[in-house]
C-alpha cells in the first residue's frame, strides 16, 4: 500500500522517511491517506501550487494532513483597478454616467471620475 501512496504523491523526495511515517500509521489512517491524496492533488493543482510548496510526503503523513479539511475552489482573480487601462477607465466612467469631454486627457477624465466617486461616497455616508 505504501508504494501505491508514494506513486501517487506528487513530490518524490525522502522516500525512506515517508515509508517510516507510513509504518507508524494505523491501517485505518493508511486508508484515509490513500483516499485523501487525490483530493489534495486536485487542491494543489487548482491553486497552482508550486511543487516546492507541496509538503514532503513524510511531513504530510506525520502531520496527519490527510485529515485536513479541503475546499476545492479556484483562487479568486484579483480585481484590476479601473485606472489601470484606458478601456477600464471609460467603462467605469460609463457606469457612473460620465463620458469623456472632447479634448480631455485620460488623466483629467480619471480625475473627474475619482471626484464623482468621492462625492457618491460622501453623499451615501451623510
């Protein structure tokens, strides 16, 4: 059974240490480890975990990581600020009902949008 576990584990390091940790587990915990490894692999893949950050197999076993609660959710994408591109700036302006003036620079348009957003925040707090 250890060979099955080790074959599936994505980080092949310190095999002897992993085998020692395996032998310390009860038969029930060995079964749990075998069942849990696929879920952990899915989690690491979903999170794009660099192989260097996947625990050594011995550490994973000794730490009873097979008992960890795992939630398979893709990481949330970071929101790109509306000021980062011209396209996003124009989109934000349209959202709040502001179109650029003829001849207005992008910097000036962003300043108007920022002012309008500050006004909305101030008015909603009053």
